C-alpha cells in the first residue's frame, strides 16, 4: 500500500503530498495547514470565497439500515496492535492480531481530519473502500473489515507477509527474464480483472506490489483507482466491461508516482486503461535492469524524459524482452500493447510470456521463483526496520486525541463499515451504514 502509501496525490507542479512508503520516497514534511480545500465557483457568492465540493452521501453501497445490528462487526477493541508496518501523510499501517481468532491483519488507519480538507481525498478513500469490497482476485489484497470512529477510518486488510516486491528487487538488483515474466504475468491477471470491472488502477509500481508467504504477488493500495465510465463518444465500440476500449477517464487529474506515469496523464489528456499497460512496462523494465527507463534528476526532468526521450534498451535483454518493452512503452496510447479491443489478451499472448501457463497461474498452482524468509509472521521481518522501531504510542487510537468532526462531516463517511461475507454468519452478507 503500497497499502503503505496511504494516499499519494500529485499537484500540477508534481508536488509531493508528504507520503512515506516502504520504498524510494521520503516524507517531505508536508503539513496539514498547507493543504487547500477543493473549491468551485458558486453563483451569488464572492469569487474569493471557498466552497467545499459536496460529497455524495451514499457513495459507498449499503444494504442494511444504520440502526441494524450486524453480526460479525468489529472495532478497535477487537485487535491487539503489534508493530507499525508503514506510515504516510494521513495515517499509518499497523500489524494487528484479532484477539478472538489470533489471525494477523494489516490495519490501515486514516485520519478523517486530513481527508476532508480536500474533496478528492475523501472520494479516493471511499472509492478505495468500495473497490476493495467489490474486487475478489488471487493477486489483489483482500479486505476483511472496515469500520470508523469519530476521528478515524480503519481498513482491516490481508497481511501480506513477504513485504514489498521492491525490497526483493533491491536484494536481487536485477531479476532474470524468467522471474520478471512470472511476476509481470501475475500483475497482468490482476490488471485484467480490474479492467474487466471498468477500474483503472493508475498507480502500478513495485512498492504497491507485495509478496505473500508463498512468493506470489499481491496488488495493494487502491486509493488512486478510478472507476471509468462508458465512452459515449466511441459509437464503434461496445460499452461493456469486457471491452477495454469502451471505458475512458474524462479527467485531467495528475496522480500516481511520476516515474511510472504514462505520457497522457502528464499531458492532462483524457485516458483509459492503457495507462496501466504503460506502468506495467516501466515495472518490467525496472525488474530487468534495476532502474526505470526515464528516470532523471528531479520531477520536471523526469516528466520531460517521459514525454520526449526515446526508449533505450540494454544490450543484454533478449529480443522478446526488447519487443515487449517497446510495445508497452509507446508514447501514443492508441498503439500501445493492451490498448486495443483485445486488452490484456494481447499482452498475455506476447512471446515474452510463452512459458506461462495462464490457467495454472490463475489457480496459484505454479511455484513462485522467490520464497520470502519468514521466521515468525508477527515479526514482520520483510518490512522496513525503521517502522519496527516506531512506538505504537505514536499511533493514537482513542477519540480524545483529536476533536470529533461532528455530524456535519461524519455523514460524509456513512456506509464505510464492512464485514467480508466469509466472516459473517450465514445469511448476513451485507455492507452496513455505521
């Protein structure tokens, strides 16, 4: 998040929102007071006044009355906090143990006060919660519970014990093509599933790819995902989830990590799922070479390199690897591999993946090339040690630490609570308004 990014958003000048994940980036010390509210012009109001964009109250689907007591719901009192796994601008991720079952989870904690100052942050958080409920896939992190207090939101997620793929890449320096093909193939299956639901991931990078105890990749951190809309301006295409061309993001939002951003995002053009195939190309390049293809000193120079520089491929890459990267990293999205009507199928059929049995991979029947060393899961030994030394007292979990937001703001998060169907008594499958 990673689930550890905890919401990263780039402004027009590619300023950094102060996240600190388990990877390349350090906290810029961005203060809450520096964040501006999302504003719009309202007829009849002075133009220098700020007006907060209203958030749709029922953004998160809900199937039960707010007053209904739902079996299986949990709260903070049901978990023992063990250690910090990561932190970001708006909260932390903590390894926790469910007291009754002793199961380990990753608890993502978000501060409401840090989210509501900007409408997009609130929308991203609620979108992440909804997507995690809707998406079930072997290579996508699982949401077990969601709940809230007057000051915080909590997502109880699958604890992926092997740490970030980025960490394993750093240890190996460069992956062999066989290893890179295996992990890229699992990411392709995850992206294919998201795209089939009309979801554009928008933030694919090694830090957002965790490795489970068996060595399989798990895609995390859905805070920047966007649910695409059917493209009414393309009469020649079917508007269905099975056709990737039928969806388009009509936004100029610049979001994600700049080294992995597609050119059309940087140019603030409308974009669709093809931005994820560009990012996949950057990730594969990174796995095979130990660096990203357009990295430069500073964000502006990196942006210019992505938009203007020609792709350079190391001599030691195989012809198949070179061909795959050339096709994925085409600056024109209309000719990029994966952008056509065949979508992920076109990527899967490339010769670079000729040794992959896609059906067995989907069923997790293939033996992963990297098996993480796990002595005891509660030690979280595959995560950055600097977080292990962080005191849990630095992660307050009681409502008296921060003032409550009041009903005028708390209604924004109505419907946030959730219990996974497999954790509820039979017949109680539902999300609920609490």
